[in-house]
C-alpha cells in the first residue's frame, strides 16, 4: 500500500511538472520512480501494466540501459504478447548488446503483430533490423528485412537503397552487380550513379547493345547528360558485336559446355532477339558447365521484359546458389506488380 500511494503521488507530481512546461528529463526523473513503485505494489490494474512497463522500458532504452530495457519490455509482453512497440524497442536493446538473433526475432514478431492487426509497418521499424544486418554484412538478413521493407514501402527510392545495401553487404563482383542493376532498372530505382555503373559494366562484359539501350533511354529521359564520346564508343562496339552474333551462336551449339551458349544468350537478349536467347539459355542448361542459378535468373529477367510474368516467376523460383538472393528480390517485385491487379478484382458474389 505504501508503494502504491507513494507511486501515485509521484505520478501526480510528474503530471503537474508536465502541465507547467517541465522538460522531459524533469518529468521522467519523477515519473519513472513513480511507475516502478506502482508496479512493485502489485496494485496497478492488469490492463494498465503494459503501459507502465513500456514507459519504464523506453526510458531505460533512451538511457542505453539495455538490460533494464529488455526486462521492462519482457514484462510488457507478459501481459500483451503482441505489443509491437515493446517488440521493436526490445529489438533495439538486443542489437545494442550484440544479441542479434534475439533482436531479429523480436523485430519479426513486431512486424507480424502489426500486419495481423491490419496495420502498415512504419519504415522506421523496418530500419531497425535492416540497419543491423547492413552493419554486420549479414546478407540473408539483408534479404529478409529488405524484402519486408519493400513489402510495406515499395518506392523506387527504397528499391535503390535496399539493393545498394545488398550490393555492399554481399561484396558483389561485376557480373552479379550487372544482374542486380537489371533488377534496379525494372523497379525504377536507378539513379545517375547506378546508370553510369550499368553502362560501364554492360559494355565491359561484352554487352554493348545493353549498355547503349541504357545510355539512350537515360539521356532521353533526362536522367544523365549526353556524352558524345560514350555514345560513339558504344556505337562502334555494337557494330562489331552484332556482326559476330551468328558465329557465336554456332560456336555455342558446337561447344562441349554451356558457357558460350550462356554468354551468347545474354547478347541476343540485349538485341531483343528473345526466342533465340531463350533457346540458348536452355541449351546452356542442357550442356551444363554453367551455374544453373545464373541461367534461370537471366531467363526470368528476359521473361519479365517480355511481359511473361508467370514464366518469369517459374524461372526465379528455380534459382538456387549464389543468385538465390537476387531471385528473392525479383519475386518481391513480381508480387508488388501483381498486388494492384489483385486489389482490382471484383468481390465474390457468394
């Protein structure tokens, strides 16, 4: 009883300090002891206890007292297991103590709680585990929480940011980077730096027509300034490359492995000769000696460019190995494209 009475008096005093324009520090200096005494009295109504413990936890978190914060949030969750605020704040506290597994689990539960209630997950919540994954170069978690962010906030800017983080965390080399930039282009997430990187990589990897397509489209759209030197070099490279396509296709068919077929399929795809490109991708898989995940990823990207989303999805779902993360982002993009159509379907008459 003494604890409850004294706690109530302190809470009333904190309320008066707030009414009189006191600072947050002045308020909390009285409020937090009042909350704790009230809770220790065991006289606080059950339905109010989560609110009290959440305030105690938030104050401890702000003071970077992670142990006290985690204990308080656990008490919130005893009474309200789906309290999203307590879950996401406890994730912060766990990350601060390098308990990443607990932090990711708490963040996932926070997102699930909001979605189950039909609410959107704020971007600030997504940034908690996503930032931790980026800072620790945890690629699987970058994919997990990056796709979760894009599920809630699928803006071109977020696509650019998430894919750039994946690019950095995964330490991608030139060819995987080029695959990623194709996805960034599809999502509208290319910025000027990404565009110039795309042009450079495509040209260096023997795909001057793809580089030229990106350059011409970006200049026409005002995304980058025209550069006559670059335009001239690409035109020269395209003329040389195009003249050797038939020879490359013949070499692909006679080769013992599928590597030439894969490279030649990429070239044909860049010229819009899609049926030949698909034939050569299949030939590459048949002959072997190539990463099947890479082949299926590029088949999926080509099907997407052709507007054949069902075939694209099947190809992306077949991707395994190093490109599986790329495919996960592509599938998230396909889901995003399908969402408006699904929402537009009429309700059942039943």
